[in-house]
């Protein structure tokens, strides 16, 4: 019989992480004087409660993930996160149905880029940031978080890469901790450089950060209905194009290059 406790434990940790992430757009809305911060605060508290409850319910003396449990975890984690990530969208001033909110959240997490929201130019800043943050986390952050958790359950971490389509299962570094830190640094580094360039080319700070996150995630969400065409800037267009190409390269190849394998990228190409 399949033991669901390790699966519930990890999903609980991921939901708790999403709950904490909801605090970021809540703070942005507070600073902007928008009442939607309450929606994020309540959604965060509810999601955190469910997440902690799953962690407590999933605890066991010995937790070990099998291949079947790992596949189940990979599927259920995306659905569970989208269910709760949709809450701020559903109860915000956007007046979305929960179905539309779930679609938007899942589109963000899977970096699909499809949207059902119009009037983005007048949307609350917290909502705009939440959409960008969902894509950024979905791009690779969720994988990094899961790889950090799975070794605790004696699954070794790398099995997740075998069930994800966004990377290779080749063990490019000897320790999981090095893989996590390497991917995180590359992801954050690319995001930071992209945001800086977009700000230099004319976006304000908020727009630059939001577009940098969705660019590195290769998702394409924007803060405007006109997307990047709203800015009417060739420099911005080219910056986003270049960084999307860079982000489309498997990050393990960057890690191999940094470790001295200078032919990793040319050979893969």
C-alpha cells in the first residue's frame, strides 16, 4: 500500500513556502496604500495553516520516498500549490472567478504565460507582483526547494530531476547542496542583471523587477496589457530576448562550465 505521509509532508513544506511568499505582495500593497494587502494576508495565513497541518500529519519515524511516491509528489505538488496560489487572485479586486484564478495561477507556475486578466495597467501592484513571482518560482525555484527537501527523506534529491522536463538527471556536482546553491545563484544572478538593465533602459524599479522575474522564468507575464510593447523600446525588447535565450539553456550546463568544462555549452548546442 502506498504511504502518503512523505508526500503530504513535502507538499506541506511547499505550501508553507508559498504562504511566506504571499507576504511579499502584501507588503507591496501596504506600501502602495492598496487594500488588497488584506487578501494576501488572509490567504497567506490560511495557506500556512494548511501547510503546517500537512507537515504535522505527514511526519513519521522513518520517511523514505519511492519512485512511485516521487512521481505522485511531482504531480500533486503543482496542483496543490496552484489551488492555494489562486486564492489572492480569486478574492482580489479583479473580480475573477475561482476557475479563472486557478487558471492564472497554474499558468504562472508552469510558466505557460497564458492569462485571463485584462486591465493590468490599473491592477493592484501586489497582484502584478504575485503573478510575476509565481512564474519566477515556477521557473525553477520550486525545483530548488524540492531538491532541498528530498534529501531529508533519503531520496537523494536528484530523482526529482528525472521526473521534471526542465532539466537533466546527470549529476553534475558531487553534493546536492552544491547543486542547490549553484542553481539558485545562477537564477538570482540572471534575474538581478536583467532587472538592472531593464531599469537602465527606462522601466521603473517595480516594472523592471517584475519583468526580469517573468523573463528569466521564460513565462512572459507583464505588468501591462500591451506587454513589453507598452514601453516602445528596442533596448528593452532585445534585453528580454537575450535573457530569455540565456534562461532557456539548462542551468546544469552553466554549472559544468563554471567547474571548468568549457565545452559543455558548445557540445550541447
